[in-house]
């Protein structure tokens, strides 16, 4: 949200927690946390791009226009959640899969800090397990091509490179 949008939405902290319509800037990068279980044999899994049943078809991301990859990671892990890395996919890249993105700022609760940069990717129109798996594989490939955006460990970078290489078509020769 721009400063002008913040002021027109209201005053103070409440303005930053209001969620207008879909994010319409295709080049905006969205950060996705990689849970430690989203690795298979040391390779990052496409499962990081499939919402769980508890997510109710909403894949959580953070907006680069409102935070950094490092701050996103630190807030996420500081709230007691597990992440080994941050990757990114743009609004337009999600859009190519038919997945709209919506701002969804989260207020502080008794146990969690506020996250004004939070957004979600809407998977409600992506029905079918196989369809979601294929979408997730393409999104993982896009994220892998961009690389790790915040590596808490150098090992994670090597794993992402291996992930990208394993999803590429083998070269002949």
C-alpha cells in the first residue's frame, strides 16, 4: 500500500491492517517461508506452494513492498513458527497460474506480533490435487530460478540449486 492509500484508508495502525481488493501490481514480489518439512532428501519440495487443509485455500505470503525477506523471516520465526529459508514469486507469476493474490494484514494477538505485510494467494479456484501439484511444481521452479532470498544457512542455498537442477529437463550428450 502506498502512503496515500494508507491515509485514505483511515488513521494510525488500523489503516495498515485494512485489506483492500486484490494486489494488482504483477511485478510485486511475494515472500514464501519454507518449512523444514518441505524438503525431500535435502531438496526443497513443491509442497511449499500447496495450501494445507487448515489454510482454507489461502497460501500465506508477505509483500516485498511492505517488508524485506530478512524481516519477513525474522517475524515468522520470532512468532514461534519454523522456516529454513525465504523464496519469492511475483503476483504476475501466481497470476499466470490463475491464482489471485490479496493483501491480508494480520493484527497482533496475545501470542503473535502483527504482520502488516501479510497477504495470501487464493487457491479456491484451483480444484483437484493433480492440478495443484502441477501448479506447485511450476511455482517452485520459478522460485528456484530466483534463488533463496534470505538464507539462514548456506546449506539451504545449495539445496535450492539442487532443487532447480533436479526439476530441469536433462541435457542430452
